[in-house]
């Protein structure tokens, strides 16, 4: 599994297959393509998704992320970095009844 969380956009693009030479993200290296998800603003995510949406090699990009097993970064219009799992089954239980709503006294 590859986990790309450091480095620059230029370095990441150099490792892409030759078929991605026309990727539109190459012209937007100032965006946080491979930064940690928490550092990406909503506006940046939307801008990156828009760039991917109009990219002539989006299919090749998706294929490369699957073949290289890329598990982080923003690739082909979506964030590949897994988010922390928050399972309600493991949330602390509150045995006290609700103060309002259904079941309130």
C-alpha cells in the first residue's frame, strides 16, 4: 500500500505514469493535492474537484490510483485519504433518559 502524505505536488506528479502528462492538476500545483485532509479547505476541495471534472485524463488518473494502490491525497476528483472511523456502537452510553423529546418525563 502506498501512503503519500508528504512531498510536493511536483514530486507526486513526476511519479505518475506517462499517460498523465496532460493532467490538469499539473497547472495547479499550488493547491493541496497531497496535503493532510484537515489542511484542505472546502473551497480548495471544490476547486480541485472542478479541475478533475474537466481533466482530459481523469480515466487514466483513476486507473493509476487503483493500480498503484494510492491511499491518500486528492486524486480524480475525490479525497483518497481515509477518515477516522466513528462508530456509534462504540460511543459512550448514557443511561439517563432524555431530557426532552421521546421518552422525556
